[in-house]
């Protein structure tokens, strides 16, 4: 059934892909960003078709009356709450920084309050993260939604606190909310500081310096963002209220294997150096709950994700030294 979707964080990496997917599915879309403005790399086709409302979720007075009226007039049936400080380095080391608390935790509460006050009573889909899980051991790296929680850094702690805000709203006043725990995403327009982007930029900068990778032996779950947003729409449509769904590839890959896919395309002759060598085990998603509820399965091969991300960085025309 077509949705009327409000997307917070629409100007971000995942927000742009989600908007593209929803529009292609025949949904109506309204977007929110902190200042009601697109970013330079937001997809033009989305920016042309989608209106924006300014909503700074970090502030109590962040939603002006005219923006609230625009949202009320739009009558959303679903709010995809993506807006966040999304890069762990920005969120504080052991504890969430004040900014991470303001955006990720208090901001989530403000979005829930908005939802509760709208006559259309939209469902809320909150995008959390695999960073809420406790560190895993190699033998127990596959995590279901019931796995022990125990984030050890500010970002994961802020996401877990936000999950608790969502859960409480469900208990206190019956908010219709579902939570997705996303594992790492990759694809065109991803943040310049994340792994595949970092490597692509080093290849593009050229020269004879070796490409630096932290370690080739990190075991991670990496999904194509276009698969991920497809899962979000399905969860919004048929996820059970109050339930949590892992969204990941369900496949463990090493950073070295992913790097080799990129190197084949970008510079087979280029030397590599590991700056933080050694084994590292990340959580790998058990996606059986999501698959059982929605029928979703990842469809885009990792080779395609790497190729499309590389092509996107190439198209940015990075100058040497950037
Ligand atoms: N990328 C991943 O691999 C990944 C994995 C797991 C979970 N997630 C989660 O998925 C969501 C989207 O991630 P992303 O990679 O698309 O993030 P992103 O590219 O950093 O985009 C963040 C979005 O949040 C908005 N935002 C930030 N501060 C705001 C504020 N004070 N008020 C209103 N909007 C604000 C930004 O809008 P402005 O243009 O106004 O700044 C932007 O649209 C996040 O919740 C993230 O934690 C991401």
C-alpha cells in the first residue's frame, strides 16, 4: 500500500537512498533536516520532488509553527526517523558527547512527541545500530535481537538510550513504533570518513604512497544501502509494533577481501599498509526475524556495492591531495 512518509535525516547518506526507494514505490515523501536545506551531494531527482521542513531535533524550539503545519497538512502515515549524529567518532569516546545526547537521544524523544501529536497518528520507524550489542567473540559473532546489549562507546550508548526512549513511549502511551538495528552500510554517497570511502579517496589521490588500511583482518557485516532501505520500507509496512529487527547482510566478510575488490578496480599495482594490524571481530547479523516477518533478503552482491561506491567517488573528481 502506498505510504505517506516523513523522513528525518533525508539529506544524509541513507535518507537520500530511502527517499529514492519510496518515490520509486509510489509513496508520497516529505523530508526534514535541521535547517530545511539539502546537502551538496543530495540526489537531484529527490531534491526536485520532495519538499523539506526545518526541524532541528536537538532543540526544544527546533520545530517552528509553519514547519509543524506543513507536516500536519502532509498527514504522514509513517515517520522514518534517521536523523542522528551517525559517525561514531563524532559521538564521544566512552560516553555520549553532549551533542550526541542532544541529537540522538533527546532528538528521538522530540520526534516521538511530534508523532504523538499528529492527527494522522503515524507509525515511527527508528533506525538504531548494531553498535548497541555487547562486544562479540568469534565463536558467537552472529547476533540475534535477543543477544546481550552492552555498547562500549558513546555512539552505541546514545543509540541504546534512544531505543529505550522509543520503548518507553510504546509502554507509556502506546506509541506505534518499530526499531531496526542496522549493521554497516555502504554505497554511493557514503560518508567520506567510512572505510570504503577512505580507501577510494586514497586511490583517487594517486601518487606512490601506499594505501593505508587499519587492518585486513576485521570481520564485519556490510550491506548495500539500497538493500537496507528496501528492508526499512517492509518493516514500516509489516513489522510488529514494539519489535526490533536486525538489518544486515547476515554474512561475515573480512576488510581485506572487501579491500581487494576495490583494489582490482582502482589500482591493482598500488601498495597497501596496515596501520592497526590484527584480528578484529564485529557482530554479524542474524536476520531470521526480519526474513520471517517481511520476506526480505539482501539482493545486491558486494562486488556491485564496491564498484558503485568507487564509481561515485570517481565522479566526484577528487583532486590529488584531497
Ligand atoms: N551509515 C551507516 O552505515 C549506518 C549504520 C547503522 C545505523 N545508521 C543510522 O542510520 C541513520 C542515517 O545514517 P546516515 O549514514 O544516513 O547519516 P548521515 O549521512 O550522517 O545523515 C544524518 C542526517 O541527520 C540529520 N541531522 C543531524 N543532526 C540533526 C539535527 N540536529 N536535527 C535534524 N536533523 C539532523 C542530517 O541533516 P542536516 O543536513 O540538517 O545535518 C542528516 O540528514 C542514523 O540514525 C545512523 O545512526 C547508519
